[in-house]
C-alpha cells in the first residue's frame, strides 16, 4: 500500500485527496479515501480579463495550500502531486503562484495541458464506474475556466479541452441577477462554438454512457434530486433522466442570487457561478444527446460522479511507489 496526496488547483477551487492505494490480485489499483477536501479560492478571478492572478486570489490560494501541507504532514503522505489547470495556463504571472506553492508544499506544481487533464479525469471517473454502464463513456469535466470532453472505453480514445467554464462564462457574459436573455444568448454562442470545435475531434455520437464531473454537475444533480443538503454518497453514481438534469439547469440559470444561496446543498463559493455552469452543462447534455440520436442511438440518462482528476492523479502517483515494492 502507498499513502499519496493529489492536489488539483483550478479556476474556482483547490482540492486535496489523501488516499491509500493498494494493488489488487488482478493488477488493478484500489483507492481508499483518507482525506478529501475542497476550498473555493477563485484563483482565476479576473484572469480572463486581465491575464494575471490578482494579489487577493493568490493570498486566498496560498492559505489553502498551507492547510493542505499541514494535512499531508499529519497523515504521513509519502508522495504528493500538485497540478494546476485552466487559470494557471492563462496567467502571465504564473511563476509567482508556482513559487509560492513550491515553498509551502515542497513540490513543484505541474501546469498540465487540457488533454492531460482530460485523461486524468477519465481515469479517475471510470475506475469506479458501475460495470452495469455501457461503453464507450463520454466524460465531461466541467470546471471554472475550462471543460474537458473525453471519450473512451478502458482509456481515452479522443479528448478536447475547451476554454468554457462556470467562472469564465460568468465573468464574460452573465452579469445580471438573474442574467438577461441577451446575456444568456451571448454565452450560448460561445459554448456552441466551443462544442463545434470539440466535436470535430471527439466522436460524441458513439457515446453510450454520459458521465459528468465536478462541482457544477454535482450541484445540478443535488437540485434535480431535491436534496436538502449536499450528500456526496447520494450524488456519487447518481443516474438522472437527462430531461430532469436539463430542467434543474434551467431552474438554476433563472434563479436570483438570493434564491440560489438559500438552497441547502449550495456551496457559498458556487452561488455566483452556478448559473453559468448550469448553462454549460445543459448545452453539453443537449448537444451530446442530439448527436447520439442522429446517429441512431439513444441517451436517456446521465451519470454523476464524485470521482475525477484527483482520483486519476492519486492512482498515477501511487503506481511507481507500488511498482518499486513489488
């Protein structure tokens, strides 16, 4: 067994997974959570407009990293991997961020490509997917600054990362409370254009199971299920009729900030951006379903997963450690 840590720093949140990873008799890896935490730090606040991290965003993020470093020491972590995604790819002053993390955590953050992000998300999500679900799987990792689209069976066969996410679309278009029709239409044009490019390289019409990851998707699912509070166990693996998921997206998009904040399952750091995230998710689900139907198939349901890039990272960190002990 190996005890490892994975940190995923995105545009909206920074997340930590400390896990024990062991090899099964068949050679596959089993992951057991020790600590799983998330802090909304909004690292990418304003990056789409200014091209740089703000001092306030860096301060918030470094405070979270300090806390994660303490947890890693407390739990005797053997190896840590820290990845940064969309916002860090875009920020001109990323070195300030990378140096700050290195000094606090003792590891050099990796600014990974959208394609690698997609592959890690796919591995994390499909490693624990119910075997009753049919392949190919289309995994959608909907983040703050980017959304990854990846299709595969046992491994990614085609992937695309698009610069569309809940923070980016909020800052670029959805300023109203709730957003106006013209603001929504402008955001939809961006999303459709990004999906046009994504679908050129990813044959989504082959999808048999659509899997959604990350906070926007789990929040939409919580709303669709009418949960009084956030419940990871209920959400992980939840299967929704796509029409129910689309209806939940519509409701969150037109809700006021006050109405969203009053929902018991809503994380305070997601209140301002969930409308844009719901719009992205609604558009993705609709476009994928239409492509599958046009190809003669059907896609009546969507699966929600709490397992994502963090799980993929933890498995990747543990592999060399376990191999050295074999």
